[in-house]
């Protein structure tokens, strides 16, 4: 009788342990709409982790800033309020200059070079995030950034006095250098800011423009391809370490797939988004020689200032990137 009771207790304990493992749940907040390609990629990542772990780890995405607003997500993951999250690297440049490396104007102008920059940045990025209690899972680039405006922008002088949406220290600095009036606006607030006249122009990707139907408020998209920024998907370091080895491996394998898939998708999305902008009535134009020259001068100032703040790490990264080109 005692043996049967012991056996039953042992079986129950094993069952409870299995159930506990199956109920490991992560929340993964992001700032972008569910239909955005970054959000769709996260959803696929979560599905792959679920399948690979047999349901032992369930990741619930929370797109559209529904759980935390964009500026809050990184801190929420660091503090364990969410086990994972997505954040826009360049928005945290003031915290650490290298977070803003892929927002440096005209350092890269195509995705191939953007990926080389990421490879040069990655070891330093992983180290910094680890020090902050975070584990880098993967990154995905946005399409290159262009200028949205109500009027044609043929030179930097045309930006003077413009109410200019900014989302990072670099975009704010560019606004200052061209004499615009910077205003910090998150993506979820774009439509309202345009409708109420808080902003009159901005620099962002073709995807953001298409997602937010900027053609309803603005008439021109000048395809300057200023830089190619990235989103980082991170996990709380302690939460990741608490997973068993097989679950950790499943997460990292799914992350590698998500990174490859996301970078490829960014190229497709750029072409699709530009087509949507045109269909919406927006004029998509190439930058004039004067605008290119003006922005190149602005870029030189911004990169020089960044280098002074970034110090040895910045030099290490840029040397590695330039040697890979």
C-alpha cells in the first residue's frame, strides 16, 4: 500500500513538473502594428519557439504598444516586467552611443552594407546588453529612411522652420542643423500629430509611411536613403538563463531564422511600401544634387560628433565595418 502511494505521489510530482514546464510563459511587447512586418516576424518567431519546445515555452507578442509604449519596452524587459521585447536601437543613443550606430547619416545606403555594419556592431552590442541584464536574440533592419513633406524638398534650406518629427538623438540633431523645429513623436502618435499640425514633415522608412498612410497628410517622399536602422529583440537575461538547455537552443535557433527572414523581408517591404505610397497619391522623388550635397555636410557633422562620444568602441566598430566593405 505504501509503495503504491509513493508511486502515485512520484507520478503526480512528475506530472506537475511537466505541467509547470509547459506553462512557462513570456510576454514580448513591441511598438508596431500587428500587420507591420516586424510584428509578423515576431509572431512567426513565437510560433516556432512554441513548436520547437513542444509548448514548454509560450511567447505572447503584444504589438502596437499595447502592453508598454515604445520608450518603456527596453526598461520593462530589463526590470523583468516582460520577459522579452523589441526596441528601436537608435532611440537609445543617449544611453550608449553605439545603440545609434545604424542611424548615422549616409554611413550605409544599402542593406548589404547595413548588415556588414551590424556584424561589426554585434559583439559590442551583445556585451553591452549583457551588462544591462539583457540577451540579444536577433535584429531586423528597416527599409532605408526618406523624407516625407507637404512641399518639395530640393535643398536643406527647404527644411528650415519645418515642424520636424524626431525619434532619436540623431534625427533631433539633423533637425537642429537644418533649422527645423524638432518634436519627439512615437509611431503610434504619428497620424494624430500630422492631423493636428504638431508636425509637418519627418524622416522615416517607406514601411512606416505606408503603414501609417502618410500619403493622406503629406504629398512628397524624397528617397534620400539616409540610413538603415534596426530593431533589436531581446530577452531578460535571468529569464533566458532560467530556461533549460533545450529551450534555450530552441529560442536561439528560432531567433536566427527570424533574423534571416526579417532582413530579407525588409527589402521586399521597401518595394511594396513605395508602391503603396504611389498608389495613395504620394509623389516619390529622388533627391536633387543640391539636397544630396547639403545632407552629406550635415552627415559629416553628425558622424564627427558621434565619434567624439563613442570613443574607442566607436572606432573599433567603424574600423571593423570599413575593413569588411
